[in-house]
């Protein structure tokens, strides 16, 4: 029976601000070993027996970033994998995402094919135990069950939903409890943490959705039928229509299907699972020193205990503090009491409401062609470091309100400037006046690095008119 690991890569990760941003969400956070949570989810699925394809449901704006993440670890997968992508124009919760995935798998592989739904932002420490749990889940899924994975609880957590179960039988799903109820659940031995991972055949899920949430399934089918589909060797991509996608009701798979269905089974398991839901949880992955401090990066401490400090670019000095979280990024610093780690989300919500860029972007921004980093900006000027991958090119574009000076630091650039094409080598520069059509292309075999100096009355990223773009952007 074909098994398709299906990775759901979305969510803001608001409790992990300032590292997690709208366009750099929680799945892309790198752990101490250098791998992101998304890469770990990908390798987790790729390591399963007989898997030949990974399907990913993610936001359209994260597609190229996700591709880069997979490409970086493909060698570690030790097999050639096909990649499928379903690209959402905006978030719509897990029920529409899973409906789209089940429809896609059903059409491509048949209704008997199994989906293994994995969250891109969870951590699983015991791969062998995970693989054994998947084998058990496949057996139940092939019998026509919607299978969820229940984690054996290790503490009275109030941040997780629970499943009351007897063996593989689900008695009920329970919302996140208060501490008193969570302690009672743990003591009873009848409750499991709800992991948000599932296994089922495409056909059974579609049948259950037809009965339990027909409006979601109908709207998703309609959206899939008019969405743009691209196929190549070992690659399938469905870009969901924004207009039609907006008509799909917003609901989670738990509320829409799992809590209502009479056809649900659970696999109790102990796999070293965590949803890494706060800086406190992420900090616990780093070994503590003799004073209970967990440090990533460089820190100078005096009379400091039980703190988690992360700083990858600057040294952090701390004096006389206890039980603190300090997270330093180039454009934002978080200082919080560890006992209040869950409340970081309020900062993210406030920044988003203000329209502040630090909820959405880092100073280094990933694009299909490479990256740019804002080095400095002020009234009427902005300075960027731009890095373009070999063979990549930016869109043919024009700006109304700004001119640009380009200085090549390393590599060779092909520049379209008005009606002219020219090669710009290392230590050479060119000038793009406002109103000129222009394009930058890396025609070399190494990364092209250049400094861009913008000047003008308006320097926003939305001052761009695209005439031609190989990545399909408007």
C-alpha cells in the first residue's frame, strides 16, 4: 500500500518571535545541529520504508524557501524522492489543507493510497519508535480507520489537547485543560496528548468529510478543479486559486472531522514528541551549564542562573538575572520571564496590528533567486546586500520613485538597463535611473554578491512594476 508523507507547513509561530516571522515561520527555525524543524520533518518521512514521494501543503510565499530547505538535505534522504506541493494563497486551517491533500493523492495514486500527515514544526527524538508507530497506524488505516497518534503524557501539560482512549479506541477528544484537570488526566492513565499527526486512506477521509463537513469538501474540490497545476519529472505543483480558496470554510481537521467521526482509532506512542511551542521548550533542547543556563551563541554572564540566551551575531551581556529568556536578532530583542514564555504571542499580535515589519520579515529576506539583507536605511536611502544564486535572475521590473546603484562585490552580473544589456564584473558598478526597466542575472557559476544603494522619495518594496518573471510573480 503506497504511503505518502504529507507535511503541513504553515502557522505563524507567534510564541517564538522574534526568530519566527510571518515569512520565516516556526518550521524554518534552525536547531543547534543546523537543521530546521521542516528539514527534520522531511527526513522523518523520507526515512520510512517504501516512501517515494513527499507531499507538502504550504503558503505560496514559502514555496521557494521550502524547496531550498529540502534541496539542502536531499542527500541525507539516501533515495530519490518525488516532490508534490499544494500552495495556499493564505492560511485556511488544517481541514482545507488535508482535504486538498486527500483529493490530490486520490487523483494521483487512487483512493486506497495512505496519507501520513505530519506537522512541519514538531520535533520527534526517537525515529525508531516513530517508525514502529507508523507501521501500527498503517495497519489500522488499511482497515478503513482514521488514525491519530496519541503521545504518552510525561507531565500535566495545559498547552496540549488530550485524547481519552482505551487501547486503540478513542473515547473522546478533550480541549486544552486547566492544571487541575491536566493533573487528573495524567494520574488516570487513560489520556494521551493529541499530537496532530494522522494516517488514513485518501478515500476514507474524503468519505468522512462528505458526511461530516460537506461544505469544506465541496468548496475544496471546486477550488482544486480551477487551480493551476504544473507537472515535471518527479514534481507536481498545485497553486490554489485565491478567489476560490477564500470560499472554503476555515476549520481544523479536529473540529471538522476527528471529533465527530465514529471511525477514529488512536496509536498510543512514546516517540520523544514535542511541538516546540515556546522559547522555554526550545531552550530545553540545549544542555544546561552548572548554573542552569542554556546558551546558544556568545554570552558574558555574571551572577546569572536558569536563563536561556540565544544570540548568533552579537555578544549578550547579562548581570544578576534569573529565569530569563533573552533572544537577540539583528532587528529585534526579546527579554521575557521563562514562566511567561507563552505570552510572547501577545507581542507578535501587537506588532501585526501596528503593521510593523518585524512581525513579517527579518532583515535577511529569502526570494526565489536568492536573498537580500537590509544593511541600513534612513530618509530617502536604503542599502542592501543582495545575493543571487548561479543561473538565477530577478524579474524584469521598473520602479517609479527610486533609483539604484549596483556595486558587484563578487561574481559576474548580467544587467539589463533600459534597452541595453551589459556585464558587470567584480569591483564594477552600474546605475539604474528611476523609470528604467531593469533586470539582474547571475550568469556565473558562483554566487553573485552585490551592494545596492537605493535613493528616492519612496523606497517601499511595493514600488515595483513587473513585466516578466520566471517565477510567476505578479
